[in-house]
C-alpha cells in the first residue's frame, strides 16, 4: 500500500514533548528547494531528511521541566537551609533554575530539531539530492521528543490536547517531587553535621554520597522496569498491539558507520541509564527503597519501601495530623499555668477528650485527660510531625513513578492518533514503496 510524501505547510505535526494544545505544521530547512507539490512553486516544498523544522515552535516540556524542577528544589531547600553552605546551595540551584527559565521562555524548536533525525525514510527516492520522507516517517528531536506527520487537523488537534494534558501533569508532579527533594535534602546530611572530627565528617559524607549513587542506580532500574512493563503490555495485550508507530518508537533501529565504527540509533528505545534532568534525579537516597536494620536477636534484616508503607498507613490521618499539629504549635513553649487559663488550650483538651483526634491521642505518650500540659503539647506535636513527614516522604517516593505513567501515555496517545490518521487521504503524490 502506498503512502503520501510530505509537503511544507500541508502536513500537521504533533510532538510527545509539547505543552500547548495545538499541532504545528512541518516546514523546510533547505535554502533553495526546487521540487514542489502542485503548480505553486515555493509554496508546497516536498520534504526530505534535511527538512527538520516547523512553521511555529512548540512550547516544549524539556526546558520548562528543568526550570521548574531547579526552582522548586531551591524553594524547598530554602525553607530548611541554614549556614553558609546551605544558602550557597540555594543560590546556585535558584540561579540555574532562572537560567533555564529564560531559556524556556525563549525556546525555539529550530535548533533541537536541527540536531534531530528522521527515521523510516524512503531510502531510494530523493528530492534535490536528499532522501525523501513520507507519512510513515518519524522525526526524533534533539530534545528527546518524537514528532509524527498528520493529514487530519482534527485528529492532530485531539492528539495534541491529550499529550499536552499528560505533559502538564508530568511537569506538575516532577515539580512537586523536586520541591520535596530540596526540603528533605538537609536531613540526609544530618550525620555529617553531628560528626565532630574531620575524619568523621569525611566518612559520613562518603556514606551519604554512596547512598545517593546507589539510589540513582536503584531508581534507574525501577524506572526502566516500569517503562518496560508499560510498553510490553501495550505491545502484546493492550490496544497498541498492532500499532506500527508504537512498535517503531520502541523497537526500530538503524545502524550507520561513524568514524569507521558501526553505531546503532533508535527512535525512542527504553534505556537503563536515563539522562540526569532534575536535581532529585541525583538526590534519591537508596534507603528510601530499603533499610538494613538489626532485630532484637542481633540479626540483620532488610525493610523494603519503609517510608512508602508507613506513609500509606498514615495517609488516612494526614488531615487531622496537620490540623492538630497547627493547634499544638500555638501552645508550644507555654507554661502549665498559662495553658490552664488559655481558652483555646481548654477547647483543644475538650476536643481530645471527645475523640476528635482519637488516633493522635493513642500515640501521645504523656496524654492527660484532666489537663493540658507542656509535655503533652510537645509529645503531640512531635508525633504528628513525624507522621506527616513520613507520609510526605511516601507520597514523594511515588510521584516520579506516576509522572512516568503520564510520559508513557503521551507516546501511546501519539501512536493511537497516528493510526487513526492513516484512514485520512494524504496528497496525491504517493510512494508505492515507502521504505526500501
């Protein structure tokens, strides 16, 4: 079955990295094209592998993800930073974020697309000496996005809207995760601060660095497995089982000789070692996944996903924990006589006795139903704060994996839309053998 060649400004483009809800149109990059579709010379240039450009730039998630992640990381760190080193870290991270923000605001697709590559090209047909591209072709952008041609504006619009929604969710989740990574980062270095000698500080710092390195490897493996599971399901069981675009994105490869060596290139293959794109990519602590402990008998045991499990258990009590923590904070530092005369403190004691915070009361070591005292305030505040922290860490652990679901959904939505677009007529200039 034949497939249409592509011509300038007649073919819509949708990108897996776009944040805007509208498709764009493919355009040419060559200075002096001389092969056109139709009689209007210069208006309908037939496109080749040299033509990697659009009539308008997409709003790309790549630079916005970097800007928002670094700024969120800096904001989270700023809330808990102390000392010269902490504030220097905030300043450096915020500066990087601002630089990426400027870059994101002025982003153009021309340069990253120019560094990209067309796949599934014709192979034997050339226009102006360059290999032709067809409806079957896929353009991989240098920023990582995948672009496919559409002849139906309605289909392209639907795909663009779905992908933009996925990417916005992904961006929001990664921003929140980066904020949390910055907020909790200083606690990872607590052992360095507590070490009294230079050797002790070096040892503690080395252990923390090792935990971050191990965390990067462990999280990379989990993300790889997550993507592999999603793609395997879609390819073998889901509705993308016979989708040519999805199969090509995952599995198509080309081998070319570069400097005398064979080099394999892929469209969007799953890789174990992802690029480092956000601060939290390199600040994941391996102990978030597993902690080695010693039981009462002196035997070592490994507790997997402790924060996630405990955080999930605490989740139903989160709102009341936060509410009670705020109320207790108002009375922190007050003496027993002051608490006994304080109307708000008495009202809080009544709420505690009436069962409004039954779970929290059970966790207070020094609960006294007759009077509220400083020890009770302190114990309650510490207990609720600990639970809230564990819950937050559990939620933050899950966020990056949820964001991966959205990034994979963008690829799936593009492939589904591309399959629908095949039912729409293209140009009357057709390649009988689209790939050879």
